[in-house]
C-alpha cells in the first residue's frame, strides 16, 4: 500500500507540473502575441517595400524608360532652355502598369516564412538578434496609388539635376499565422530617370498635369 501511495503521489506531482508548464506556456504565448504581431507588421513592411521596388524596376525596364522619352527640353537659337515638359501620355501609361504590377506582387506574397530571434521580438537591445528563432508566416494583399513628381537640386555652378520620381503609396492588409496584424500604409519614392541640365532652368514648366514652379537652390 505504501508503494501504491508513493506512486500515486508521484503521479499527482507530475500531472501538476505538466499543467503548470502548460499554463505558463499559454501565459507566455498571450504576453508574446502583441509583440509577435508587431514584429510581423515590421517584417511585412520590408516585404512590401521589396515587392514595390521590384514592380517599379520591372515596369521601367520593360518599357525602356529613359529621361528623353518621358521628358522634353526645348532650347532657343542661343542654346538657352525655353521649356521643360513631361510626356503625360507615357506617364499615365506607366502609372497604370506600375500600380497593377505592385498589386500582383503583393498578392503573390502568400504564407511567406519569417524567422525572428526571441530577443529581437522582445525589443531588448542587449539581446537583439539572440535567442531561439520564432517562426511565423505572413500573407499580404493590397493596392497602390502611383504618381510622378519632379525633383530639382543644384549640382554645381549653372547646373541643375532634374529627377523624375515615382511616388507610391500602398495600403496593405496583413494576415499572419500568429493572428491578424492589421493594415499598414507603405510610401516610397523611386527615381525613374534623371539628367543634368546645364544653364538656367525656366521658371515654369509643363509638369505632370499642371504648371509647376521650379526654384533653384
């Protein structure tokens, strides 16, 4: 009887220990969940930015975009710049294709595996990049609004660098294996083409749909 009682006591202790460990793991999971979801959101931003940049580069390459085929500089007989205009037809075509390609790239990110060290998830600088890796998966979907803008900056005496920028704003929905991480908005700008203008730039130019003032820095 004594042996039976001892075994029973040992069994109770083991069951209690197992239950305690299970409860501790569940509590840890609950505490970690918001941190994991936040990490999933941060990782998803990186994935989205990569997809956007790839989409832009692919379309620009496929369309053979150069400064000369989306912008036009007119000179007078003295070699002075009289106007600087943008090919609005080409620009509108690029905007449409880039927005569509970005949506396709984002929807292609399905169950993307992400591994992050526990120390990084906990946000502890001392343990960043350390500890066991936690694995989770993320899927993205969303759309993008694409626009073009011009950027002028001084590049030396009587020289101006003109950059035609692609400005992308994308609203993205994140679904993580650790729970819905919500929505994020990713904004980025990519240079589509640039040139170095020698001489005075005209005060006004036919910019993307409307007149725009150019200021020399």
